[in-house]
């Protein structure tokens, strides 16, 4: 998805700051970001399936919503465009 102007501005500022980091810190951030990004969607999907299998309004549904919110927040981040 293309970034809007606000996201482009945030990304430019973030890119500038990330360049100031020592390489090890930058790499730690990059690796951690991708571990989360690669695994969050499968977790959301698995919770959705488990909730459907067990029935509505259970504790899994609440967890599913929490992780959906996390996925939404991750999608709003511009960090992935930088690292």
C-alpha cells in the first residue's frame, strides 16, 4: 500500500534517526521487527480459527481481538519501510 504524506514524513524522520544507531542496535531492531511481522498474522488467523471451532464469546475471541488490534497497529507503522 502506498504511503500517504503523513506516513512519508514520519518515515523520513525515522530513517534519519535510524541512521544514527550503531549497526548492532539497528540489526536488533530489524530482526525483531521481522520476527513480529512474520508471525503476527498467523497468530491472528490461528486465534480466529480456534474461536470459530470453540464457539463465540469465549476467552479466545477476546485474545483474537487484542491481536487484531496489534496487527492493525503494526500495519500503521512505517518501520517496515525503513528496515
